[in-house]
C-alpha cells in the first residue's frame, strides 16, 4: 500500500525513523467542507517527501487492525454498532459527531493497524521512533462511544497492544492536541499501568480535561491535565512538561512513550486557539523525547490526531519528524536496550 512512498524509503533504507502511510486512510470521507479531510494526508506526504526530510525516514508496512486488538479497549457492542452504522450507509455514527462514509470502517481499521505496525517496528529495533499519518483520528473515542471525528481510539489500541503483545508494563501517553483526549482518559482513567499527560485549550470541545480529573481508584494521580488559556503559546506547555511531567515520569518510569500528536494548537488552525507556531512542535517533540530517552530507551510512536489548516499541518509535522530524525541520527545505532526492570514497589 506504500508504493507512492517508495522513493523516500529507497533513499535511506537505514533511516532511523519510521513513518506509516496507508492508502486506505484516504478513503474515509466525512463529506464536503469537513475539516478532517483526506487532503490532510496529502500535505503531510508532500512535506515528508521534500528536502530535507526525503530520505530521513523509511515507510512502515501498513496492516489492518483485528477485532481482538480493537476490543481490547472498546466495548464489543460499540464496535458492532459502528460497523452496522457504516455498512448501512448512515452519514454518521449514532454515538456522536463522527461523520462516516462507505469505507470508513476500512480506514479506521487501517488507522488502528498502523499504530500496531509502528509499535512492532520500534520494539523490533528496526526504527528508533515512528510517526503514523493516519485518519480517522482517535483520541475522542471512548470505550463505548465514537465522537469528535473519531471511530476507534488508535493510541489506546496501541498502548494495550504494547502491553499484551510486547510485555510493556508501563506506557506514557502524551496528548498535545488542542482538544482534550477524553476518549483516552475514559479508557485508562482507572488503569495504573498508563500515565496520561494532556495539554489542551480549556473550555473548548469536548469540555473535559480539568485539573481535578486525576484518575480513579488505583490510577489516582496517573492523569495530569493541563487546560491552557487561549493564546498562551508553547511556553506554558514546555513549563508544564518540565514541572509536572518530568517528575511524574521519574516516578512512573515509562517503558514506551506514545504521543497523540494533534497539530490544531497552531495559530493558523481554524478550530484551535493556543497560538503555537510550526517550529514549536519541534520543541514539544524534543521535550518529550528527552523523557523517552531517560526512561524508555528512546521508544516513541506518535499518531496523527487533529490539525486542520493544511499549510500549518504540513509544516508542523515536518518539524516533528525532523526533530525525531535528528535525535535518532545522533545515536550510533537504533536503541536495542532491553526493557528496564519494573520499579520497586
Ligand atoms: Zn483536536
């Protein structure tokens, strides 16, 4: 499915960064005028195929996610409901504001499968880190409800897959999309094996993600929400990473870092309003990669969430990939360190 990207792959088969495209992700069509449109992937493809990034990454092999991996985080009744709605030709999921088309289920399974493929590649040491250019996005999908342009929660499916398939015990999920990743919060809010760090604009869709939502039961304290004021820029984000996430990660010691990488906090974005510039996504990437290097052998997989201004999206993903590639190239080899031991309890 990656024929269109073979030129980049041929340019450097030893590129330390993987990028996943899947033609099937273009086939999800929410309809005319919808901001979450297939052209988003076109601008990312163009940005990564042009200098200086051409040859700095290698294409990963797409795959479809099986029901078992999806139902590891979603209620099987919801998965069946989504399938029936799409196969019946409904214009949207009955659970919320996710417009769908004939091939949306295929695209959603390809999106979720993409993160599994990326996780496999990183765990095998084939690449140091990977980015999945996938859609539909996932972080608003709760255990039993698709909403907010999302069908399946891709990053949650990846986290659970790492735990079940690769023996990863502790996963850090960082979500820097301008909207709160309420689906991810819902799925792992009582799960102490996942540390969640959410940066988002306060008070906008979906209206959750407040400071006092810190997790439940055994996972109390495992969720850090940083709701930010409009126009606040990248400064408070970097400060929150340093003051809140760095110490939390030192206590938690994640073995793998997943990023819900939305790019709608950009100042050009028509939906978000946090006033980030394209280069700021490189700064965020550096800050999270420092944490991955300290605890997780540098293992990072990031997945596309939002980002609706095409120019800003292309530039911002380029800054993200350039930073990951620069850091990985600084290593003599891809990190093959064994997983760190579990912390003393
Ligand atoms: Zn968003």
